[in-house]
C-alpha cells in the first residue's frame, strides 16, 4: 500500500509530526523515571522500561504494517 501522492509541504508536515511524536514519547518516559525511581529500586525501573519498550515496539510494528509508504520519485 502506498500514498497516491505527497507534495513537499505534506511531506514536511509528516516529518514535523513524526519528530514531535518522538520528542513527546521521550519526554513522557523521562518524566516517569524519577517518579518510578522514588517507589522502586533501579533494577525494577530498568525492567519496567524494557517491558515498556517492547510494548511500544509491538505497537510500532502494527502501525508500520497499516501506514503506507510515501511514494519515491
């Protein structure tokens, strides 16, 4: 599956949105670490982050299957 057409402006918006989502995801994780660290030992926080990362990877995989590639020129 592919997009029918994407102009430069649409592509720039897609890039900007992608980067914003990535930044927000990192900010969310960083804001949770101090809270988790107050309640849990570092080993458990690390394990939590590993599990969270695996869940996010599964979600990304499912999204990647559903989202068409931008056509190349």
